[in-house]
């Protein structure tokens, strides 16, 4: 990549973070998420800003090395490390984090992160073809909606949810 493109990408990230901090200071809620399974439509419908959180880092993972088993996958270890060392400014700016149960390592790591910041863990159906899986997912989406509405200054309406679904689709 030409150097000017890389420089522009770095500046874009800085501008995004500055706008996020400004919106937060103006009272907007920020909801971070790691996985595409996270229904960001709920955050958008509540007037919050949904931000994808950092999951990559170059170099050693000292906090993860200290706190987590060495045999956990690099993704889990990296998410933990950038979060607890405050290396992910988007994590720092989030009022809450939406997490998911895609693996046992993530479940445990998200429990540990909840000591730092509110983390809402969604239980993902492991066998989507089962009839119970749809009911489980619906319950989890409703549980997340309630958690988002518990944030001061947020409110979900059916009309706002329809707009957010239309926007994300």
C-alpha cells in the first residue's frame, strides 16, 4: 500500500475516535461488540453508537500471559490483553460490551472483563436447526434489549427498531 493511504487510514481512525468521544460527552451511549452475531440493531434503535472492538495487536500480550492460560487461542488472548491494558480506545469509550458464547475461552474471558466494564453475554444456540434454538435466540435478543434499555437515557421503540433493521440490512 502506498504510504499516503496508510496515513489516511490512521487519521481516519483518530477522527472516528474523536467523534466518538465527543458524542459520548454529549450524552450518547456507546455499545461495543466483538462478533457479527451481535444484534447491533438494538443499540442503533436505542440511539446508541455501536462500535466494533479491537481484536488485534502486534507484539507481546503481557496481561493475557499473566492472567489467562497459555493454551487459549490468540483471538481470546488478544481481546483480553487490549481490553485490560486500555490499548483499545473503543473498549475504553464503551458504556457496555455485547459478548457471545462462541467458545468456552471467550465465555471465561468475558466474565473476567466484566470486572472492568459491564459485559452482556449472549448465549448463542449451538445447534441452529433445532426448534429450541430459535426460542433461545429470541430470548437472548430480548434479554439484550432489556440490558440496553437499562442504560440511562436509552429507549427502544418498535419504529426505531424497524428503522435500525432496515439500515443494517
